[in-house]
C-alpha cells in the first residue's frame, strides 16, 4: 500500500511517500508493519507551512516516479501543535484525499515521533516526547513498549511542571529535550515513516478513518490575545 504522509505540527514541514507492507500475516499492528520511505521532504521553518507543503508533496511524487492515482491513502499528523501550522497540514491532507477519492487517517504527531524512536528503545525504557508549544511551554506525552504504547498525554505545560518520573529517554525539539536530565534521542519531528507506522493497523485492515480532529490542547494565540484585551477593558 502506498501512502502519502504529511505533518505540520512542529516547525518542520514534512511530506513523504511511504510503501507499507505487512511483515506478519494477520497481525495488524505497528511493530509488524514495514514502512519503506520512497521520497521525503522536510523544511524546518515555522512560517513556511502554507508555502512549502504542496510543492513538497509534488516533488515527492516526481522523485518516486509514481502517479497520483497510485496513492491509496493519506496519513496526517493531527498535533498537538500551534493552530496556524497544524491546520495547513490537515487541510492539505483532506484536499488530496478528496481529490483522489482515498481515505485520510489522522494520527497523533507525538505518537509518530515516538514510533521513530522504536529502534533505539529497550523493553524497559520509558520515552518522553516533547515538542514546542510556544509561550515557553511544550506539548508532551510518555510511552512504553518501545514507543508503541502511550501511557500519558498528550498535554501542554511548562517543562518544569512535567511529571517525568520513570522516563529513561527523551526525544523531540532540541531546545526542549536539553532541559531534561535524560539521554536524548535524535528524532526531533515526525517522519513520514513514523506517521504511517502509527496508522498501519487502520491502513492494513481497511478501516474507515475517523473524522480529522486537530489536537490544539488550547485556544489559538489570537483568541487568547482577544480575551486578554476584553479582560483589560472589563468586558
């Protein structure tokens, strides 16, 4: 199965084409799926999501030497992430799915980042994943079973307030992973293969996808500013 995967939940604008195969018959789970990346584009620029994503997708299609009609499904990171960037990726994924008449599956972007760390985690490791939430805060979640099982989160808050007891490794935004006294894994943003790995059970089983619902975890900055203005005016 050929899947288009996109994520704009972090400052990285990511698109890729991934071939998904089932490693073990009758076992639709992320750890038995074999995602093979055919093409990928990543640009780290928090202000370039809208301009960069669609050209990246077209470049991936050209590099892989496939037709758009060869794509069987779309996988989109649904956050958590800042409002403006996140909606670009989800809207683009929905538009491609609608145009091609194929299903669009949403997955938690933190789950995908954890899936990217699977090969560097032992059976007893607990992984902390953190990404930039702005306002000196982070989005976070914790994982066991080599990153395949989320045990806490996603949530948003200040790094100092995170409950990290039990975590043995950390991955995610470099500026924030450095705040924790834990071994740092190299994955900083979700890869197309990680996104597809998380969606693998639904993709391989042919399940009807749930509606795309973004994980904002808080109101957009513009809304917060308007509420603060009203508060100062006594409204």
